[in-house]
C-alpha cells in the first residue's frame, strides 16, 4: 500500500496537469473547501499570535535595556 501511495504521489509531483486537475477537484468539494478554509484560519491565527508574542518579547527586552 505504501509503495502504491508513493507511486501515485510521484506521478502527481511529476505531472503538472494531473496535479492541477487533482487540486481543482479537491477544491470543488464543498466539505473540503470548508475544512480547508478553517485550517487556513487557524494557521493565520496561530501565526498572528506568534508575531504578537515576538513583538511583545522584543518590547520587553528594550524596556530592560
């Protein structure tokens, strides 16, 4: 099964048309689109939290100097 999955992924990697068709089919799926949007929102939120923490940490360091 692992060998088949690797073979399939290699074909997708090597064939741009196949890759684009697969991506388009996935993105047209309503359930996937909603879940993907949720994952992106979480990712952005996590990044913003880290950026805010970095800014706060740099501000605290400058305050100590």
